[in-house]
C-alpha cells in the first residue's frame, strides 16, 4: 500500500465502517493500528462514541431567500440574538456573533455552556455615527461592550428546543472593557508600552478549545476599534484565553503566539507530548503559523497547563520548502542582513511577536490567500486551512489546503501539502471560512462571500452564503454538499457540534449588513415578533438521526 493510499485509508477510522472495509479488502493486518488510532482521535475530539452527523441528508440548492434554509428533516431555533438578556445581572448578548464552543455540564449533550465570540459593532444597528469625525465616550463604551464574548448556560427541553438559563451562575460577558493580563515575551516590554495588564478584547473572530477545557479566542481586525477608542494598538491582535466555568481565572492574552489578524487557533499535541497551536492570519498575502510549547502537557495539571502557552517557539510556514521557520529574535536579526532600520525595529523577542507578520516575511514565511480557519484533523493529524480568497492574485473563490506533517507528527518542522478542494462554480462553493469535523471524517465549512458581492457577477451562481459538508476520504473525497443557506447578506460562522452530534450550533452573522435605512432593512432575520431590525444570533440545528 502506498503512503498516500495508507493515509487515505486511515482517514476512514472512527466511521463505523472501517472493520467492513478492512475485511472486504484483505487488509486485516492493519485493523489494530487503524482502530486504535481512530478511537484515540475520536475520543480526544468528541469524548463520546455514539455519533449521528455525516452525509445523511439530501443536499439543498443555493438560495437568495431571507431565511436560514436546511435540508428536509432538520430544523433550528434561535438560542440567543443581539440584545437578549443572558443572566440575572441583565447583561446582554453582544453583536455580530461568530465562533461558538460548547462545554458539556456533567458530560451532557443537552445541558452545557456555550461560548460565543462577538466580532464587531455597527454604527447603524448599535452605537450610532461619528460626530465631527469622532465617537462620544458613550458610543465607544457601547461599541466595546458589544464585542468580545458571551458565556451562556443552555439546555435542551423536552420538546427539543434549546433555551438559555437566565438564572445561571456561569453566564456572563467578556468585553472590550474587561481587564486582561499579558503573558509571554511581550509582558512589560517597550513593544507594548511596558504594559502587563490591558483593557478588553474585541474583534473576536474564531477560536479553539484547549486541552484543559478553556477557550482560546482570536482577535482579528482590531485596528479600527483600537483607533476609534484611542487604545494602544499593540494590546490587540492576540490569542486570548478564558475559563468559562471559573470567573476567578484571570483572562489573559498569550503574546508567545504572536500578534496579527488572528482568525482562529487549533490545539493539538506533538508526538513527544508538547502542545501545538496552529493559527491563520486573515488578510491578503499573510501567513500560516504554529506554536510549539517548550514544556510538555500533563493532564493531571489541569488548568495550570495554561502556562505552556507562555514559553515556546512560534513558527511560520515556508510552503516552497515545506519547512516551519522559527520566529526567534536570532533568526529575524540574521534575516535582516545588516539592515539598520530592521535591526532597530527587532531588538528583542517582544519586538518579534508584536510585529509577527513582518518578522514572518523576513524569515521566509509564504504569503498566502487569506488563511482563515486552520483545523487539525482528529483522524490523521493532517491540517486543513481555509484560504478564503485573494482578488489581488485572481483567486476569487479560494481553496482549502491540507498540510501533511512529516511522520504525522504535529511537532515536526517539515511538511508537504496539497490543495484539498478548490472553490468555484465547479465545486458549488466560494470563499471557504470556518471549518469543523464530524466523527465520520467529514469536513464542514461555511462560506464568506462579501455581502456587497452576493448574488451578483461571478458570485451569482452561489446565491447567499452557505454551509457545505466535504468528505475527507472515500469516493466523494473533496466533493462539497450544501447543508444550509444563510439569510440575506449574512454569513454563517462558528459551527460546533454537541458531543453526541445531535445538535449543531451555528452563528448567523450580520444579516441585512447592506442596510442603509433602519426603516427599510434588507433582512428581517430572525423574524421574531417585536424585532424591528435584523439581529445576529446563534441557532441550534437539530434533526440528526441515530
């Protein structure tokens, strides 16, 4: 069996048909390795054996309707939308929700906490327009409050509807006003104005979960909010960590992971037990990164493992060489090749992490086409990267890249890669964004066609933004099947399954974004009684069958 065939075979593990595949093909010698590897991967990611997602649906057609459309047999309910009260204090759900992450309570798939990112505010719908080219203090406070994240406690009632528990002791907001501490090489450095603590988090796009059950939230397009609020720009653009169950855990920003326009983070573990975090920089001609901790993960340390993100090495992908180049001060100064301006800019490791994008290009990082979500396959340790698009290079529909680390070791410093799927009319999707996996090794992706371009020109074929399921193995490998269509001018973000995969949480972000007159909104989703404007919200999709 060739290495490629072996790799494809291994992606079947955990699907429930592996044993039949092996028995019918005479590959019984591989059963122990395949089953063991698959069980470890599935247990690590999902924690439960019984799964119900996959390709058990009839794909839908593209649509331009102002509705969240799903295949026959599936339904959704709105769990929380902008402005909804989330707790006894009267705190409210933020605007433009993105990444979602479900945390079971007592291992339950019907009762848990849901972390939700809030990416940006809106002049029209939230805080009002500038006067004399500036915002008032009240406007700034409102903008900052409605970004960051929400922690809500949710449960599924007897009728199958997901609801918030407004009496929750956990439910709370993390906002652009919340205190954060810095960790890692930039703490107290001149590069961040000697700061050890900073105000708030905003521009929170996607994220990930740590091996010790906390949230990693990614600060993406932070520049505008920082400028409008007159905040130090170097305090934003980081990966932040929050413990949803423990308010006494000081929220923190891990500077070892670099400062750039973070889309998300995906955490795994190397063959020798160190923590590895993959990240994308969501802008044109930007790079793919990974961080490898200095010390090893020890499960019994629990949340104390957070310190693993304070010390380690940040790397950038050089795709022409198939190598991970270290972003150390020594490597950057060597690459400066005597340039006085560069040597003046990069004096310490703090300077490197604060100016990670420039440092990455210096050491040979490959500029790519908006690397957004980066996810580790739990089945074979390959790494999937959604390159959304890059009009500067004629890549209008984007593609999904698959990194193959040497020896399937996330700690490896060499890799190969392939184009797993390309966007375009031939595939049915354009501008892939967030990614997640189900237990049958299917890749679920949502799309991010700009709302101003939807249903026009080369994007007319795709209608509204969609959600697609793409098998990573088998006869349909790389083929996209549409599962959902978004309301008008919205994108769907942050897909996340419950452990048993009977519910899929999904954010509906910026419906009616092209609205210019509140009296004539271009979308009225979620069509709730009493609403007078479109409201971003999180939905729970059910209908997955055993």
